[in-house]
C-alpha cells in the first residue's frame, strides 16, 4: 500500500475516532501529552525525539493523544506532512499501532474472564 494512502487512512481514522469519542477529551491532546510526561521528547531537548518515546509504557489514552498531537503539529506547523510521514517510514507509527493492539488484546482478555 503506498505510504500516502496509509497516512490518509490513519489520519482519517484518528479524526473519526476523536469525533466519535468526545468523552475521552482527545481534542485536549496537548494536555494529554503533558500529563503523560512526553513534552520533553517533542521539544527535542537533550537528544530526545519521538523515537525515544517509551511507547511500550504508554496507556491507550496517552498514545492516541500523542498520535493526534503529532499529526496536528505537522499539519499546522510544517503544512506539508513531511514530518508526520517520517514517523511512518522510521517505524514509529508501527510501534504505536502494535502497542494499541497489545492494549486492545489485554482489554479483550479481561472481558472474557
């Protein structure tokens, strides 16, 4: 699948999720990122960057908030999508999606028991 199609699918899915779940307050993505302690990674201080984020330790709410933050930051600051596209090509988005799947599987197994 061409990366542009994947990116469009992903961002459409993010926006749709935000709209369908107002109870999660995902429009406050900046506050979610701050509460999760991720701001330092996004400010690129001390050699930290998005790839340094311990995705495997994040809960689902923080992770979705982070994805929305990164998408909107690129959309409203870079305007061309190039920075967000890098997150696909360097494997960051895949790490996030795997973590979300892991969390979903954990939740599903709890509801079965």
